[in-house]
């Protein structure tokens, strides 16, 4: 129907639009005006609804209006059922792009009326048959974000579709990325006008993947890693015009990462969705990524089976590094965003313990033999292990992506009310493992560790779970730690050219574990506590304390919590940026 043709009641849609626009203007006020301006802080769902609204006005549209786009063009706040056929609440691009009929992943289209996925658009395809049987006319290609009307099979371009297209192919401009960590970052609105803070949104627990969710939440808040995937692996100097204009293709949104592995692409997509300021929902499903994780790990990490977050974190970091580097062999030679953020280096000195004759078999030696140590000069007057300088001491310099910290064994005594005593220890106590003098004993070897290179972001792992030949045990010891100003200088080997910088770390993310008392993993609950951070400027510890806001994320639950709550749980993983690297 042409808008230039007058007829009976031709002005009715115009009057209806004017009335709806007036009502919207009354509710939005200056915020709507700001969203339409060039200096809008974010281009969220409200912004694209305004774009569609303005494009719907007769003054802004020339020529013909597509008959079937009447089902899409309606504003999301209109309530009349006869006007609203496309329900954006039914559109979910978080799941695998598989045809609901053939289960194929080739040439898939999403029906914008019901949200289901179908293959193809030719006369013999499921999408074509669906358009005939159900009367649903508008479909979007999930690879190109192109929109087509079936069964007529022609492509359409309309501003009313922009907000939908951008859910599929999210891009971020450099100004948008720079504002993500700004102290005045404001909340966005979902389709139900509920506010949410981009980046601090829940992840759906599909089965038993909460151990994966906490790791993803922690990594998605490491600014250099996050920004790398938001840019699609393309340096800022090569991203002219990113995030502006019309809807980008999926290839453009993925940047260089489109040529990487499926795991990298899906991880990047999930990070972009977590930080999406124009999301239809204030939550995200990691289903697509986790399906690929299950496949890439050969079933080691599944959606429906619990596993250890540290195991998953180690596997994910190493696998992302290898995929970004171009293979396992290239990973040993090339640096990637993973190693740039997290890789440090240790000096490890080790010496084999001289054991008594008859028990030299390492398969049966699970602890040091004191008589053998004494005979070999590897024990001091207090019975503690030491190095024998007359024997060979092996020195290695292995890299690391996370530091494992051993907790002291919990006491076996009980208090007066017959309750187990839960000890508390300072973080410095467990960090002494890396002071270069403390001896570690295990499997017929004595070792001592010293840090030789600190990474920009250090990952600490508190080893709470231990296994012997019979059972698994959990250590409930509470670790007292500072949120700002953790100085690792005394654990770092002094370089020959003078003191190093960047030895002071603040807390960015804290992963905690909770289980039924007296058990190991019964009713396990994993939570990720993440700091909102200040801007990217170098700030003092006092400034960080003043700006501290912590959000606790447990699957779909996202709550702002008091900082004091951080110290009550069993910390399992911590991510800490060096001072000056908060943004």
C-alpha cells in the first residue's frame, strides 16, 4: 500500500501513530531526545525503537511500504493484539542455529513472528512451507542478517528491523568500548523496561553448567580480553566506522575471529551478548558456547554434569590460546591475547629425595621418606626437608596461567559445641609458597618456587579439593585477603636491571564455593563476585575503595552485594589486575 494514496480512513494510521508517539514522548521525556542525538551514550534497544518509530513517520519514508512489514513495524510498547504480530520476546539467538525440522546448520533462517529456525527459502524448504502453513511471512538469514519475505521470496530493508538485526551481529565502536568501564555508566532497559547493567547480567543454567558460568563471568570482565573479542580481534586502528551505520553482517561483527575456530567465535559472541546495551532480555543463555565446549573437550565438560571450575578454566584458556595462535605447535611460539593477559613465569628448583632401598618405586612413594632424607643430607635439625647442595638441583623456568595456592589442613579437633573449627588464614600465609625459600614436598621430590615474571592479570587458585586413593576431601579454610593493594614484590625475583613495576594487584573477580557442611560437593553452589571498576585511568587505592561496587552472579541471579560479603565464602578462584590496569 502506497502512503501517497489517499482513501477512506487513510489518515487513521497517521493519527494512531501520532497518538502512540505522543504517549511515548510523555513517558520518555528528555531521555528519548538524548537517545536520538549524536552524543547518545549507548545505542540500546530504546534507541533502535526510536529509530524505527521515526522511520515510521510519513515525513521520513518515501515510496511504498511493504505489506508484510506491518507485522514488524509496530512499536514494542503498543498493546493492541491486532497490531502486534511479531513478538520480540520470542526471538532468541542464543541457541544453536539448527533447523527445527531437519536439524541442519546450513542456510538457516529465523522466523521473526514465532522465533523458530528453518532451513532455506526455496519452494521445497521448511521455511517456505512454514510461511504457507502458518502465514508467517518475515524471515531473517542467520549468517548475513538479511531479511526476506516468503513465500514471495524478496529481500526487504527497513529501519524497524535494525534492533532485531543487531542482536545477531553485535558491534561496538571505540567510544562505546571506552564507556563500558566509566564510573557514570548507566543502566539499559530490556523489552519489559526492566533496567540491567551491561556486563552484569545472568547466565542461564541449562542443566549443571553453573561451574562454567562463573568462569565465563570472571573472564568476560577482564578488560583487555573483553575488548579484544568486542572488536572481533581487529586492532582499534583498523576499525574505522565500527558500530555505526546500518546493521553489520555476522562476518563484519566477528572481524578476524571469523577465520578462527568455532570455539573462539562462539566465545566472542557470548562476550558481546553479555555487554550488549540493547538486549531484549536482561539475561543470556550460554547454550551455543557450551555445546561447542562439550564437543571440543570430547565430553570432558558437559552441560548436564558437574565439574571443577579450575579444570574448566585451565582447559578453556589453553584451548583459546592454541586456537588463536593457529594450532598447538604454534601456541608454543606465538603470543595471543590469552598469554598477554595471564601468562607469567616461575623459577622452580627441584631435587629428588634419596629414599631407602626397597621403596624406590615412584608408584608407591606418595610422600617423602624421613630416614632417606636424613641419610641423604636433605633434612635439617628440626626434621624439615632441605636441599642438599652437594647433589644436583634442577632449575626450570615454566610459564603459568594461574598460581595454585595450597591451604593448610583443617584441624581435626572440635569446639565445645561439637562443631568443626573453621580456621582463617591470611593470604600472605599461602603465598609464602612462592618466596623462593619455602620447601614443598611431594612424590619423592622437594621443590621451591620463585616468581620471575608477573602477568598483567594474575589468577590465583586456592586448592580446596584433594584426592587420595580412597576419597575426595574439601578444605573449608577461610582466606583473608585484601581487595586492593596486594603487593607481590617479595615473591618476585629481583631483575638485574633494577626494581620492576606492576607488582601491586587489586581484586577484580572472586569465585566462591558453597556446599553442605561436612560434605565435599553436596548441593554445590558456585558464585562469581565481580567488581564494576573505575575508568581506565591510573587511580589510587583509596579511589578504588571509594568506587567499589560488587555484583554477585549465580546463574540468572544478579545482586549488588556489600564488599564485606566477599570474605564470608570459600574463595576458589581470584582474578587480579595489576594496579593501573583496571580498565
